[in-house]
C-alpha cells in the first residue's frame, strides 16, 4: 500500500504543478509532453483518481 500512496502523492503533486503553470503562465505541461492525445487525458484521469484515493485514505486514517 505504501507504493500506491507514494505514486498517488507524486501524481497529485504533478497535477498541482501543472495547474500552477496553467494559472501563472497559461502553459499546460501535460499537453506539451503528451500532446493533445489519449495519453494527456489518461494522465488527468490518473491524477483525479489519485486525489480520490488520497481523500478516502485520509478519511480512513482519521477514523482509525
């Protein structure tokens, strides 16, 4: 479970950095790396799922 937690954290950080770049410079890092393709959408999906995973995991830690 530790590896999944680490990967989820890294993906969330990547998403946060990407949104910061979009907000400050109107530059989408993921689109520039993966282009406007299914890979770009897949990365956004993985980042979103990672956020949900971390929320659920955080809630479980608070109760346990």
